[in-house]
C-alpha cells in the first residue's frame, strides 16, 4: 500500500467526540482520496505498543494521538522528532514498515495559529516581546517548547500548583516561574498571553483577569485561549473589548492537524475559512 492511500486515525479514549476525522477527511476529499481517517479507541488498560502494531498490520500509515495516550505514545516509539523528544509527548505517529516514528505538532501548530491571527489583524510580531503562559499541563509543555524555539525573549509561566510549573524548567531558555496569584502583574509588557488551563471551558469557572492586567500587555497583544468549547470564552471577549487580538482554540486545532497531514501525505493542506466554518457548524450541532 502506498503512503498516499494508507489509512489514518485519531487514537484516544474516549475518542468519538474528536473533530480530527472531519478535518482530515476534508483535506483527503480535496485530494480526491477516500475518507480513510477514522476514530480509533484504545483502552488505557491495553498494551499500547501491541495495539499500534495491530494498526500497522491493518494498513494504517499514520495516526494522531489525543488524551490520555500522548505520553504512552512517546514511550512506544522507535524514533522521535526533536520537538516530541523535548515535549515528552507524541501527537503524530507514522507507521514506517515495522517502525514507529513519533512527532509532536501541537507547539508548532500553536505558533502557526498565532502567525495567522497576527497577519489577519496586521498585528506586531509577538516574537519580540515576553509571553505569559497560564497553566502547566501537557498543552503548556508543547507551547513553551515552541515559544522557546520561536525566540521569544522571556517566557513567564504561572500555575495554580507552582511545583508543576517549576517542573517545566529547562523546556526553554529564559523561563520565569511565579505563583498563580502573580498572573495579574506578570502581563506587563507581554506581546502574548495564553491560557492553557481549563478555566473558561464549558462547565468551568471563567479565568479572572482584571482589566488592568490586560491593559498592561503591549498594545494589540495576542490573547489566546486554546479551548474551543466555547469558542468565545470570557477571556477572549475581554481581549477584544480591551483592543487586543483574540485567538481562539480552533486555530491551534487546525494548524496542528495540517502539520500532521503534511507528515503523512507530504503536502501541507490549506487552513482556510471554509474549513473553519465547517468545523464551527459541526461544533454548534453539539452545543
Ligand atoms: P492539558 O494536558 O490539556 O494541558 P491538564 O494537564 O489537565 O490539561 O492541565 C490543566 C491545567 O489547568 C493545569 O495547569 C491546572 O492547574 P494544576 O496543575 O494546579 O492542577 C489548571 N487548572 C485546572 N483547574 C484550575 C483552576 N480552578 N484554577 C487554576 N488552574 C486550574
């Protein structure tokens, strides 16, 4: 089977809610390919490596990985990309004969979503100013690595449990870690604020960021919430009200997917308004 026709999947547990099949099958259709990207649940109790070997035998050539398997995937690979190695998690697997190669496109996808938002709003280059990252989970890890690689001069990190933020030390140069309560004064001079915590998600309390804290960011800073349920979080509403550039979580979702697709099919698919609208319509059906 050639790489251009092999099956693709999103691995998770549960995985039926994933929008990755919609996104990737849209791109496959544009290439005249059948919709071979499918959800693939793997029970965390199962032998993960063995499950991947069964996928290879069944004709899969690539897979994305989501919660709760990104670290298990990291440990099951024969080879890793530099980003996956640094992040310590894998979101993209290539089945290369009997070998498993892992990559992580989350951080680079995040950076691509910032660049797209910056260009669309004719904003300033967010790479030139410090960035403030809220949270210290898996998403924060990928984002911090990518911000470091992008050359951001200082990366400020705060998390409710400070020890989890301290454990991220070394992921990038110029990291500064502080208490969760310091988030309101650490915005000073930042060109980017990104919320990676679950605050603001459906069913969760809003993230409290006083107007003055947003006012201390650089003018027209990027303010990003990486969740997409809801699409317009209280933080993004406040961002727009204070004259900053709001970046929702669909950008990162779409851009990380495009980078995975490129790994498997050798061609970066377009992330355009038509696909974004299709995704928004699909998400609205669930709401
Ligand atoms: P992911 O892997 O998707 O990034 P995660 O590992 O579950 O998600 O991390 C969730 C983040 O939201 C963590 O930074 C968490 O803080 P703790 O490390 O202290 O648990 C943060 N978070 C969750 N609920 C929060 C709350 N009520 N206030 C502040 N931070 C919260």
